[in-house]
């Protein structure tokens, strides 16, 4: 029997597959089938919970972090990092009794993340530093085009400031870019409006998942792009900069410190646990060639 759990962080939702010894095959078709909201369990992505020592991509991190978040997007593709996913991953580790409140290290493809589980239900993640790759890029939806800021949070983001979040349209399809070859590895696109001092709202179209109700790495990218637009750089002023980021699924608080390290704080909830039907799971590859 294969156990699964379902959880979310500000409604960025995940199918969680506990697999300490890395014994469960998760080809892209299996991930896509699990994430299918009509024919599967449903989620924006999968959190495959594996001991670092048991996974070839994380074995070298086993001394620093016992657990590896093998994150997959909803279409089965692999991503370097998932900010909401790390919080939900830590909440699962706590629920399963693998860790207790306090500090936990989680291995990801984007390196080891320092996670703090607090008593009030919030979880803070050390997300590392942002880089802002050079390059003039525009993002278009329907007949509107905006300049975008490139921000890399371990994974790529393009942040566009808009007058109205409705201008991002349905986001059923990925936004278009110019130049068209700007993101050979694909990109997550954030649309941002101002809400007040240190406060913005955003929508996101995620690489490999479509529009989601929240994106942690995206919120960090938005905080950094907004700070630079506002002329606020903690490395220059020596003072941390904090933004409240409203997403369709809730609020994340992002702080960038003078050394460039970014912290993200938000909720993480486990909502269900169950067993995957063995015949269905075994048949996925033929059902979803
Ligand atoms: N929702 C995530 C980001 C997941 C990865 C992203 N779709 C990508 O392909 O880079 C988050 O909370 O950061």
C-alpha cells in the first residue's frame, strides 16, 4: 500500500508521498496522474519525502539534513525549489514525529534550507539569496505588455508590475515573452500590484503547474523586485526590508536582510491522509502514456 497525505501552504497544494528509503518509482506520468484534480488526488505538485542518504541527488547533504524534499511540479517536471512546499514538508515531518517544533534542516535541489516551526502555526524558511540576472524581457497577456524583472530564487522568476491583477487574464495559458528564447528552462511569472507601503498583492503562473493560489519562491522574487523598484536595498542601507505579500490563497511575509538572506514566513497545513489504490497506481503509465 502506498500512503499519501494532502497539504497546502497558503493554498499552494501538494500530494505528499512518504518514502523514506526511496522505494517508490515516481515517473512524470505518475506525478501528473496524482496531481490531476479530476482523475487523481489533485495538487499543484508532489512532495516526495525521502531520507537524504537514500536519494542520489541528496546523499551528499545527508550530514546536514536527514530529509530530502524531492519536489515535482504538477506536470511531472522537476524544479529546484518550492518555498511553500518546504513549509508543508516540515509540517509533515512534525506530524509524522520525525521532528519537533523548533529548527529543522531540509535538503532540497536548491541546497539545505533552515526551517523554523513555531508554536503559533507559522513556519519560517531561510530561502537563501536572490540574484537578478541582467536582460531586458517583456511579458505579454492578451493585448497588454509589461517589462519584467528577472529574479532567481534557485528557480527562475519574471516579475511584472501591473495596474490591475485582472489584466493577467485567465492565466490558463502561460504568458508570452520577448525575446521568445529568454527562458530556455521555462519561468514562473508573477503579476504585482501595490496595496500600500511594504504591501503588495500578486498572481502567479507557475512553470509546470499553471496558475496557483500561492508561490513561496515567487513571493520572495516579488519582494526583492519591489524593494529594488522602491529604491530599497538592505545591502546598502544596512536595515532589513519586509514586505507583506497577498496571494489568492493567503499572505506571506518576506524579509530580506543586509547580508542578502531572505526569510519567508507563512502557514502550512496537512488536511488528509489515505492510501493510493494499488491497481490504479500500477496502471498509471499505460493510462497516461
Ligand atoms: N510553488 C512553488 C514553486 C514550485 C516550482 C516552480 N513551479 C518552478 O518550476 O520553478 C513555491 O512555493 O515556491
